[in-house]
C-alpha cells in the first residue's frame, strides 16, 4: 500500500522531469540536424522556471483557467492505467479501451479552455486539433484492434505479459508501423503539427496562454509524451520488459530500458520533425484515412488470420 | 526576505524619482537568471530591419544558443523587438502588442529610426522618438545594424536583467499617465 502511494507520487514527478529533459535534448538534436548549435540540454527547465516566475498571468474566465488543469489531469489519469516498465498503478479488464477514451480527455479539455479565450486563432487551432484527432484515431484504433484480436484480450497487463516471448512489433509489423505514424500526430510533430502551427494560426489553442498557464501546459506535454510513447511500448514493444526474473535489480533495469525506449520513440519522431514541412489539415486528414488506414486494415486481416489458424 | 507584491504596490503608489534598483529588490536571483536565459521574442518588423532577423534565427548566428526563441504571440513573449521606422498607424499596433505582454517585459528598438526618426525624421506619418510612447530598455544604433550587433544587444539586455536595470515595464506602470498623454496627443481622436 505504502509502496503504491510512493509510486503514485514518484511517477508524475519523474515523468515530468524526464519529459522536460527529453524535450531539451530534442531541441539540441533538431538544432544539430539543421546545422545549428542549439540551446543547452537543460534549456527546457529554464523555460519552465521562467514561465512560472512570470509576475503577470493574464486570464480570461474560469473555463480558460481550467484548460491547463484539464490537460495535466487528463494525462495523469491516463498514466495511472498504463504499465510503465514494470510499474503498474491501476489495472483491470478492458483497460486498453479505457485508455483509448482517456487519451482524448486532455485534448478536449484544452479545446474547452482555448475556446473560452475567444481568440479566433485559438478557434481555428481547436478545429484543426479535433480534425487531426479524428484523422489519426481511425488507423490507430484499427491497429490496436489488431493487437486485441491477436492476443484475445483487452487488458494491457495481459498484452504486456503475453509478449514476454516475442514482441508484437515482430508478429504484427504492419500494425506497429501504422501506430507509429499515428504517434507522430499524437506527439504533435511535423508533418502533423497543424493545430499549433506558429506561422499560420499563431500557436493555435495556446495563443492566449502565457506565463504560468504555458508552464503548466509544457509540463502536461512532457507527461503526455511519456503516456503516448508508453502506450505504444506496452502494445508493441513488450512493455519495455527486458528481464523477466524477479528481483529489484532486474526491475530497475527494466524501468531504465523503458525510459530508453520512450527516448528512442521520441527521437524518431523528432528526426522526422526536423526535416519535414507541414501538411495542410485537409491533406493530413486524407493521408491518415488513406494509406495508414489501408495498411491497418491489412494488418487487422493478418492478425485475424493468424489468430484463427 | 521581501515580499514581491508589497514592494510593487508601494512603488506604484509613491512618486519615486530613482527607480534603478526596483527590479533588483523584487526579483529573486534565480528568477532573474531564468528570465535572462530564456528570452522569448516577438518581433515587430515594421521596416527594412526584418531582413536582419533571418540570419539571426537560422544557422549562421543561431540565437537559440542563448535560449532565445521567436514567438508569435505577445502573451508568451518577454521581448518586443521593433525593427525599423514607426509610423502612427503602426504605433497603435505596437502599443497594443506591448500592453498585451505579461510582466516582466522588455523592449528593444532596432535601427536609427525609432531613436530619432532616421531618414524619415521629417515625414508627416512617422514618429521620431519611440521612447515617448512606450519605455525602451535598449537601443541598437545603426542603419542597418548587423546580426552581430543584435546578438550583442541581447547580451547587454541579459546583463541588464541580471543587474535589475531593465525596468522599462515598471516605468510604464509608474508613468502611465504621461505615456498615455503622449499617445493620445499623437493619435488625437482615434484610439
């Protein structure tokens, strides 16, 4: 009981810390790809410190205020259900479906808060964000469905447990490919960063958020990075479990390997981000409902066939 | 230990002459360090100066080395960079942008036009001294200043933030009436 409470306190702090660190390293990597020197790797901490030390925070109304809180709480709630490298906080039958619903809450809360600011740029950004969400959820859900069909379960813990022999990435490569394409949009990286496009809609939903609001949103983003990557790892990369022996040492190694996998997934998205231009929102929508969906349906048919015979 | 808000409210009430150490007193060292190392900039490219910013942001004179990042909305920015001449129509937008930025905020005037009008000093449509309408923390003289001098200016601004001498936003609050009078004088009927 005490251990669970400790983990409950430790994980959000750890995840937001590592998320900010990864985002700082990501800025350095992007800079090196673009032949720049780039900021120091701890730049993101300085940014958050500055944002929280801003003397003035301009709010509009109470719905606007709860937007960032919604974003953080939605991500933390999702985090409770996701096995993270051996740490599992909440678990039950069908929690994969619950997670699929909970993942949306953060974005919807942001949409609510941003819409309350009354800024037209925020409105356009929200519209783009929800359209993009509808676009990438389609292939993502089909590829997750393939995993559910293959393993005959909707419990994340069981899916992780059944992958102790071989990762689902190797058994269902097409579904994993599609899920990684969807991950690009979940991270909000190019070519799918239309909701926060600075040159088009002036950072979209967060256009009115400054100061402490923006600091909270950055923390929510770093938690969300771990949640989204963690879900992919649980489904396709065996939950990051490298060693299956009992013992605290192996658990620590497993956890470190999980963190490393999150970093690898994020770096992959960042490398694509560094060299890509941006789709228009209608192009992104057509892209997601065309090629990834077709590949995902083929992957689903393959999973059905394999699980039947 | 001094209370931030108290000092600010006291300063606001009293007509103090010397204000150089206002920020020094009310800001912690860590806060000042973080503010100085993470200056987000909204650039208002009114004239020809905007062309000098492109090499500053890209790989030639990469300004992200100093933690500086171009921002597109005043709500998220710390520095307002005004490049080039300011005419009356633009000044309205600049003042609106400036007033939307959250404290602490800093203004850098770029080129000789905001200092004394530059080549447009006798135009009917431009203003000559931008400092009459909003408080300027730092000027970059020249026509045009090269990206090196902008980098130098940002280094100076960082030093000023560390010293607590970049207190333009406090001046604006304290001398709001005179600034407003100047603005209304030039805009006459429209605001």
